[in-house]
């Protein structure tokens, strides 16, 4: 029950930050944006104090660790694969254009409008 109350408080902090953005309409934009960021920061702090918040933090840490294990392609591999994709798209576009044109011609022929 305490976690639910904390999550509601976190939601209210975000809402207050957004409300502050609009209530401070006469202030400089930096102050207005800082109002929203402060609301989000306080909400994150309150949310972290809950069991779901700590579980989410642990999950995000594991996700970062897994992302570091990924073997990213080199620039050469990326350029080659991009070229292959572009070539495939062009070939498919031409093929579909030919099929569409052929079907259009066939429909015109069947309907007797081959002018």
C-alpha cells in the first residue's frame, strides 16, 4: 500500500512540474523547463524508493550491461548492408511496377479498352 501511495505522489510531482510550466508563463523559458525537470527528478527519486522502482532500476542496469555485450557492425559492414537493402528495394520496386503495369494492361485488354 505504501508503494502505491509513493507512486501516486511521484505522479503528482510530475503533474506539479507540468503545472508549474504553465503557471510560470511570464518567466523565462529556462525557468519553466527547469520546473518540469525538477518535477520529473523528484518523481524519479520518490519512484526509486518503491519496490517496483528498485526493480526497474535493476532491470535498466542489466539492460545497459547487455547492450555493452553486443558486437556492433563496423562502418564497412554497415555501408555494405545498407547498399544491399537499397539495391533490393530498387529491384522490388521495378518488379512490382512491371507486375502492376502488366495487370493494368491485362485488365484493359479484358475490358475491351485497349486503346
